[in-house]
């Protein structure tokens, strides 16, 4: 019987060695590709070059990646909040201080728990911004109508994971098919003005909406989002706020004050369409009650930290910006200046917001960006009521369509 020499143990061993070497080379090549192209801005081995200057929008590990970038930047000013802040408040705005770096830590779809955790991480890393701008979202504080009513518990201590807790996401962003895909995507979008991207300072310019506007037009975008909002608002409680979120708000203010940062709270400049939907869904009394809780939380933080610099600005209402005309079906080519749709304002309006919040502490009350405290609460209510009358007269279709959508949402349940 003949024995093939290729079946000897030594040949099999050489095959395993070669296979291991090929596998190792593949692993190294994959990691080098991700490190050099750097789709998440984590490594900086090559400074922004023509092939990797523009980074794709973050679809995973958003909190971890932005937190690392912010801590690395040691910003003098940080912006916190949800998608409204992420795409509306530009850290490069002219109104912001020229000295120091600024970073937008806001993340779409997040609420008070994320904001509190982000501040705790900054504090643990020794990053103490001079100024912290926080966008506060009314809807985050409103539970679903079907949510069980529970007594507020004492807020749990904020735990900051040790660096080892980040090990898996660091590995996954370095060596995974998703990372390779994002690296290749980085190469592809360098000259794409309609690609989803994120700036090195955490700002989301929402370039992809340019494509939506070009293909669908503002009438369709506003209508679709309004329909979604009407359904969501209909499911909200109209009688109570979430006590856990109210307590986290207090913890946020206490944490930021302990960092000796100047704190500027921003009630977002919702479009009149959103506020009309609030009203038609029965949320308006709760909206005003929430503002009172905001005022009380600020007062409590000031009592605990007498030297704290905290200001609360109300940009909600029906003023000249909020009441912007919504293009109708017969005018698909008409563009809006201030809003992408009812819930998200554009950078130009965000720049006006930032100009207002960075104004002198003794600046007088302004129609847009009303400084809110216990002494001005009623004046703010009166201001909004007067603005509403003018807005209804100027844009009655906005309010009529909001009522119709609310009725449709109610009948759909």
C-alpha cells in the first residue's frame, strides 16, 4: 500500500501555520484599515486627509464614541440634549466664546438618564466645562397614559463604569464587519453633500435631509412627522409627569453646579404645529406645569449651590420663528428657513438660540428666549397666549390640520 507524503503530520502542521498566518494578516489588515481611515474619529493616527475628513453619521456606540471625543477635547463648552440639540445647536456658532474648544454631546433619542450619565463621566474624567448648555425635552418627562403610577423613589447614585467596561465596544469598533463597512463608507461620502455625517465637534449637520427635501419636499416631510407626532402625543398621559425624570433633572443640575460650570437650560423652540398638537392632545396644562417644575428645580439647585450660575430660557411659543409658514401641497418647491419639520429646527434658528443664551445675565426679557423664573412665569404664559392669537390669524391651516390629525389619532386607537 502506498502512503501519500501530503498526509504526513508535518505537512498538516505547515498548513495550520500558513492558515494562522493568513488569518493573522487578515486581522491586522482589517484593523489597519479601520485605524487609518478612522470612521469614528477615535484614533487620529492620520490627521484629517482628503480621504477621511468627512465622517459618517454614528449608528452605533453613539454615547461611547461621543463621550471619548468630548473628554479628549476637554471642551470649554458642551451642549447636551436629544436630536433637537444635536442638529440645531452648532458648537461653531459665532455667538459662542472664541476661546477653547466646544463639543456637542447631544444624542438623538436620549433623555435625562443619558444627560446625567454624560455629566458624571465628564466629572470623573476631570473635564469641567466653563459652560454647559442643556436642551430639555418636555416629552421626556411625560409617561405613557398606560404607564403604572408609582411613587417616586430616591434617585440612585450615578455609577460611572470603569474603563474596562468599555472594552467590548472599543474592540467592536476596531475589528468588526460593521467597522469595515463604515470605513469604506467614509471613503465614499467625502464629496457627497447628502450623506449622513457628523462633525468632529459632535454636531450633526443633517445633510441627508437635503435629499429628502429634494425628493419629497417640505409639505410631505412636515405632514408625515406631524402624523407621527399626533399618534405619539395621543398615547401620553395628560395628568402627570414622570417623577424619576424630575429627580434626574435635579441631579443633573446638582452635578453640573458641583462642576462650577455655568448652566444654561433651553426649552426648545418647537414649531407652532407641535404646540398645537400638544394643546389638541390635552397636554397643554401639563406643559405649563412642567415649566413650573423646571423653575423649581433651578431654584433648588441655587439653594444647594448659592454660587451656581443657572439660567432657564423658554424658546417655546408662537412667535415669529415658531409660527413659520409650513409649505402646502401646492407649493412643493417652497423652502423653510427655520425648521426641517415641526420638531427639529435648523442651524440658523439654533444660532439665534445660542446668541440669546450667551447674552449678558442682566439682558432684558426678549420675545424669543424668555428668561424664566418664578417671577416671570405668568408673564411667559401671557406672552405665549398673545403669540398664539397672532399665529392663528396668520397661519390658520397649521392649527386646523393639527386638530384633524389629533382626531384621526384618537379614532385610530
